C-alpha cells in the first residue's frame, strides 16, 4: 500500500502497534508494521535507555513514541518537584485500603520495592516531565509522536513540525476531533470504548465515521478499539480509516511485557470480562476485571484518587501481586489484571509479533478478495 499515511510514516502496511514493551515495538516494525512505544510513567533516563535499545534492534525500520500528557490533570506540582512530593499526598486511608486488600490475598504489601519507584525522579504526567521526555524522544529517529488524554501541549506540536514528524492524538468523541484538528494535529486516532487503557464510551463502529466527518478530510484518521484481526482492519478502512491503531492484541504475544499468569487469564477471558475502572490510574481505563477492580467499586472503597496519585499506589501494589502470583500464590492470581480491551475475547493463543503481523496481512488481503467477489457476483 502506498497511501498518504503510509508515505507519511514510511511503511507499506498501516498497522500501528502501541506497546509499553520495546521488544514488541521492534518486532512489529521489523515485521512490516509500525511499532509505537508507550512512554507513560517513564523517567527521561529510562526513556533514553529504551529508545536506544529500539534504535539498535529495529533494523532501521520506522517507529514512533506515545507520551501521555493529560490536558486536564487535577493534581499538578511545582517545577522541581519529585515523585516523593506526590507520594506524600496519598491519604493514609488509601494506603490502609490497599494494604488490607493485598493481605487478604496473602500478598505482603511491604515486601520488595518496585524497580522504577525512585523517589527523586520527576513526577509523572507533569508539564516539566513531558518536556524532558520530548527532549529524549526527538533525539532519536522517531517517525511519529503521539499524545493521549487531550490536545498535545504546544511544545509537542511545535517540535514535531520543526523535526518534520507527524503528531498524532487520541480522541474518543467528535468534539475531541474538532479541537485536535483546530490545534494542528496531523493524525487522529479514533479510539472506541472497546479499547484497553484510557478510553471513552462510544463504540469504534460509531466513533470512526463521526471522527471522519469532523476531520473533513483535513487529516488521516486511524481506527482503534477492539481491533484484533486483519478482517477488522479491512472493515475499518472500508469505513474510511487510513489504517488502524492496535494495542491489546500485542499483550498476548511471546515478546510482550505481560506475565505468563496474565497471558493465561487473557486466553481464558471473554469480551465481557473487561471493565472500565478508575482503580488503576485515577481515570477511566479498560482492564481485565479482577479482585482489584471489584474492590475499588465496593461500598467500603475510599474511591480512587485522581491521576497520578492512584497510579502511585496501584502500580507498586500490582508489581507485588504479579511477583506473588508468578511465585505460585493462588490467592494473588485473583488480583492480577492489566489494561486490555474487549477484543480479549478473540485471544486463544500466544503467537509471536511476526505471526500476528503476518496474520493481519493475510486476513486483510482475504477480506479485500471477498469484497471483490461480492462486487463481481453483483454484476
């Protein structure tokens, strides 16, 4: 395919793969797709390490970076603040709630600090941190930069233009698309409520046409949310999408950052086993339903904290849960969860990223052939 989007990104097949795992990003790009590294929560030094690794392993193929810079964030910090400054704002009631929840599942809430939990690092999702992450990202040969949770900061749009790199943004409603186009975004990602992670409530099948109308042909639109197969990709492009943005399908691959316990839960899960919950990040995010998500919806819950405070208590806790589950703690397995979309119901095995890309290409071609056959039959 030599569509405008393919030329913009330097690919032949407009399958974009969002992942927090550098191995997935490199494997997808080398297989003919376009890997996008999710840098949410990373410190600048960590991002430098990850992107340096991708540069060395992607064989010169194009890839992108996704930064999560929320436009609307209730909890802001002053310049020079550290992670410890934010941690100090977490109420004792929430700490006690999490500790009790872990203990009820035989998980020690004090054992083993999370590897990325450096109290002196910059706090996540703040403007100052975002600028430092962009300093890192634009030092590397990225071909796309994307932002989630609102209009990208002006500094991101300006730098992208300066480096000749398209800037993309995720949208979950028509009005979001109108604002993004007015701000100067180059690519819209219409992410339906089926998607894993932060998402809205409008389904992909409805949202994509709405966003296409709002964009009025000014920028290409990628479809996202629940897309796990090449036939779904063909269907989205038949609606007018320029390609697809995928995420959950890569969580069930051999290269993924997910634990074997969670992969087993993905294979066993059905589409109705996911839930939009604020219990992981503080904002509505779709994830696999578990004892963790149930606890935050229970009557005795202290209610999730706003972003990023909720993540500062959930991520260390979930790291301990995963370690306990992998060590054979059956009670901890009930708490294991991760961000995943409703497409999890289509997961029935754990292939490699190359196999997934090949499957998308094959099914996409088959879908096009089927459509041609329908047209010829009609004649």
